[in-house]
C-alpha cells in the first residue's frame, strides 16, 4: 500500500512538473499616460508624449491540461511614466507668472500580471495570444524637468526664468503641482494586459499592450493613468510544452 501511494505521489508531481515552464523575460517599453478632464467644462491643459522604459523578471507558464490554454503569471520589476507638458492650473507665485511646465515622471514598481493564453502549433513554431489583469505596487519615482515663468523687472521689462523641477514622488492620493514641488502618485495600479507572441523552442517574443484603470496622477485640470506597450523577449529555463488533444 505504501509503495502504491508513493508511486501515485511521484506520478502527480511528475505530471505537474511536466506542465510547468519557468523562464526569464525582459522588455523594452513605450510608456505614456492616458488622461481625462479633471475639472468639468475646461480642457486638461496637459500634453503627453511617450518615453522609453523597461521591465524584467520571472515568468511562469502552466498548461491547463491538453486544451491549448496556458496560465501565465509573472513577477516583474517595471518602469512606467510619461513626458508631460502642462499649460495651466498653476497657483500664484509672488510676482512671477508661470507659463508652463515640462517634466518627465518615472515610476518604478513591482508588477504581477496573470494572463490566460491560447497557443496554436505550426510545426516548430507556436503562436500565443491572450489577456489578463495585472496589479502593481509602486516603490519609487521622480518628476524632473523645468518650468518657465516671467515677471516685470524694475525697468518694466519682462524677464523669463526657467527654474528646475526635481521632485521625489509622494505615493498618496491628492492634487499634484510640479512647480510647487508636489508630485503625488497613487501607490497601486490595477489594469489589463493583452498580448500576442510567437515561440520557437525555448525562446518567446511577444507584443503586449497594457491599460491601467487607476487614476495615478491628478492636478486641478487633469486625471491620468498608465498606458504602455511592451516588446518582450523571454527564455524558458526549464519545462516543456504539452500538445493539445484534438
């Protein structure tokens, strides 16, 4: 009886191991913020441009039987952010008038995506496609750049100045104003991933689009959150695929 139980346990462990693959992945990322009006009836006054970033970590794949479906969780260290050009919403600053601010926000987080994928076999190549949720915890971040302001000097001429902005992100809710040294970002981000990719032997390459649902950044005129693309290369260290039973 003991030998039978040991054999059953060994078989179960072997079968589970056969269905699991573990690998390392790294991504080049194109990062940006979506935005919406934060003050009803007025334009946001903020332009956004994409910046380059990265993510990397450990990915695990688990075959859900012989169905062709794969559960793909990962543990990643990731960068997010955006280039912001803000034109309004600044409080008074003595005798100077602020025209705009030009900054980059860079956020660093631990992200856990869990995607459900389907794979199609084409000879030695497999096509992967799927989607799933992610959650991220921000651990550090900065907002850097400058703002432009002008004032009248003693002779009645306008003088333009460009003070630097170098803010450490405060991970809390509330209103941000970069020119006053205040950059507040929500500590957590929740969103969805969608990805398509190709696998050859132990190598995988996929393209992933992610959209955060969390309002990360808020000023008097705008709400903003994560919107980014990842171009990922992965190498599966151990494990192998099982073929679907048609």
